[in-house]
C-alpha cells in the first residue's frame, strides 16, 4: 500500500508513492490540481509571450529553425 499525502493545492488526501513524493520535493498534487496547474501555466505562457511566439513563427518562415 502507498502512503497517503495531503494535496498541496486542495488538501485532499491522496495515495502516492514515496518515490513520487521525493521527486516532487513534497509538493504533491492530486490529479485535478495537476490538471488545473498545467492549464494555468499554459494559459500564462500564451498571455505572457505573444511577441516571442510571433518571433518563433517568423524564424520558422525564414527557415532558421
Ligand atoms: Zn488537489
């Protein structure tokens, strides 16, 4: 049986392996919090770097990447 850890996002107790706990440095998240965080990060990236994304697209057009 895996040990139980509280989720860092919502506090729900979840079963995770000790290996996973160590890899996440104690920042264990339940699956819904992991999804929410991933979406938030993806959204932040989209909002933060519109110019950078345009640059990447232009470089691809020029065949530099
Ligand atoms: Zn959670």
